């Protein structure tokens, strides 16, 4: 332990987990996903856990605090107290019962499941092993990063002495022992290249000391995206899952949180002493609180008037964020003027939001922006999303070369028979992937080994866009693809006919999907 620990240097952070263009006229102090700028010494009023730490531990905590410092003033609901918390613990059997008995036509009594609210720090203390389930955009990744930051301060850590380790499971591409994967992730995380700030901690020291700290129960291991494990042939996928399960059987003393999309969990962690915690949708009061903090008065008025689209989308923090960003960049019209399309339909919301991201990327990546007309970018991304959906890559990464090949059948096909722009060097599909990553529609690690959509909502939008083309089929109704199916129907040339087609399917969930499609199209 150092007798005279050095104060941490000032930290500047300009990017949250979801990178978005700067807002025009909105305050960043309470943003849930929005950008913020912090420039304050970590030691001044933000004392990293105290004087009983070794020098290596203190340095590691400084690194964690530096990476996740933006959560010091981001808008997080419910993490501090059980009252009003969105975290609801149950067990896997109760969750399964809720999903099965909650189908249309089931008696109301059969759909009731005993639930109680709990704050995530309390769940970590009480349960040790937590499986955190929620919808896409519900805040799972954000809460992990927030908890990592909380562990760096003595007054906020859920368990004194724990060291937080956040790992992205979408990078676990082999059947190697899981401990080896985590060590490799700590040594070379998929951080973006400068000037973008990192989103993961890089620590050779923690990689080397990990086994000892795991055995001593000194790690809070946070594994993000169980549903995002990359696709492997069935035998290899089973071997990888066996490695993950063996890891938890070996290290019995660690506390851990594993996130997964609710409808994608298939009992992978059953029998390993995990307690399931559901991340509930936001309530009307929480939506209103968020809109007040973001100074989105026009949206708050629509919420109070019972706007059905806002009441539906606002339950998902990322979608609510999209709305507030668009309102900040495209102010609501005054008087009795018609509301913009992004406030009347979910399909309009995604269309305008993607347009804003592409405009932002044009400013960031002018060279690649000059190569591709906007319709070329949108059509190529729709083709990629459709190919990924048909191959089972929903929310997961694909090899970089695979992604390029499925943007277009050959490089010149991007330009639909027209000659490529002058000055274009190399495969234009690589340039288009780079441009889409600059727009935060796609994401790739610094190694460029893989590509994925930045957020599942982006992939669903482009998949729904592709479904408007002849020969592109979404397949049968499944809980995991409700959103893309309903969005595709809402975006169809004749939405009423598409919605009627959903209702004609012999599926007990058809009515729910059709209702979501009607709402997405702007109906009541």
C-alpha cells in the first residue's frame, strides 16, 4: 500500500455507451444515454475507495472510474433505493410461468406473479449471483457500467472490498476456458481507436491477478450480453456454454451480474445459484421525471395528454432518449401545426433518428460520406440486416468480411451500375462499414475482426425496411421478433393490409403483434 497515494489526474469524457450527436438546447446533466462532458479530478469530492487498498488496486479503480466517469451525472432511475426501483427479483421458474401464463386469453389470476421491488445493489448483496433480464434498450448495459463506477467510491460501493470487472460477452468467440477469455479481454479489450474514449478497462495487472481475486471473492464480475454470444456451430456453442458453466462451478465465492434480453434467455445459467431480476419498463411517473430533467416540455405535455405512442415508447429508456434527441434537434412546431412524423409513428421515429445519425457521421467522416449517396447507405444496411436476421445473427456480431459481403454481392453492386466515385481506394464496402460505424449505426472493435449493429433497435429498423422488398420474409411470429414484425407491418406500403395479414396468422400472439404494428404506424 502506498503511504502517499497520488491524486488522480483530471479526466475528460465526451462519450457515453451510446454515442450520439450533441444536442441543441438540451441540458446534459441528467441524460440517461446522452453525451456529457466531465472535467474534474477524481480525487476531489470523488474519493476512490480508501486507504486500505494496495497501490495496484487503487490504480485499477482509478482506471475504472476514468472509463465510466460519465455516469457521475447521467440520469439513472431506481438504483439507490428499493422504493420505485425497476429491479424486480424472481426466479427462473416464476419468469417462465409469467411468460407462459401471460398469453392472450389466460385468466387474470393465472397471469399474476408475486413480485417485489429491489435496488440492484441490494440484489448483489442479497443474492450474490444475479441474472438481469430486460427488453432491448431497457438499460441493462448502462446499469452495469453505473455499478462499476459505484464500486470505485467508498460511500457508494455495494460491498466494500470488491473490484468491478465488466466484460462484453459478444467477444467470446472460442471454446477456450472462460477464465482465459476474461484475462484476454482485460489485456486487449475491444476499445475504439483514439480519439474516441474507451468503453472498457484495459488492465494487464488485473488479468494477471484475476484468479487469486476470484478465489478470494474479491471480484464483482459483470458479464454483459448473454444473448449476444457469437453464433458457433452447435457442438462448439455447447462446448463454450460448458466452459462458462464450469467457471461458475469453480469460483463459488464471486459475486456476479449477467445481463440478457428477457425473451432470449433459454435456461443457460439454471442450476448455478443465479437469481433472476427483471428490469421493468419505465412507469408514467418515471417517463415524466426523465422528460422534466431533459427539459423536454413539449413531450411532457404530450405525455400528460395521454399520447399513446409516447406512453408506449417511453417505457424503453433508449427509445425515449431517441425522442428527446430528435425534439432537441427538430423543435416541435408552435400552435396547431401538425406534429412531425417522428412523434406520430414509431417507424417515423426510427427513420428520422437514423437520418440524424447519418448527418452527424457526414460531419465526422467527410471522406467516406462523399462516396455514398444516402439511399445507397440505407439500402446496403437494410440488406445486411436482412442477411443477419436470416442467418440468426440478431443482436450479435458477424465476421467483418461476412458483413462486407452481405452489404452487396460485389463491390460495384453498391453503386447500382454507376461508376464508382473518383478517389475511392480499396473495397467500397469497407468504406461504407466505416461510415456506418461513424454514425453509430454499426459497431466494430479496434481489431475490425467483427461487425454488429450498435443497438438491436437499429438492426430491427433496417430489417423491417428490408422486409418491404420482394422476397424478404421475416418468418413466423416469435416473441424475440415481435418488434421487427410489427415495425415491418407499420412501414408497409399498405399498413392496414399488413396488419390484417398478421391477424390472419394462426398464432395466439397475433393480436398483440398486430396491436403493436397499429401503434407503430400511428394508430391509437
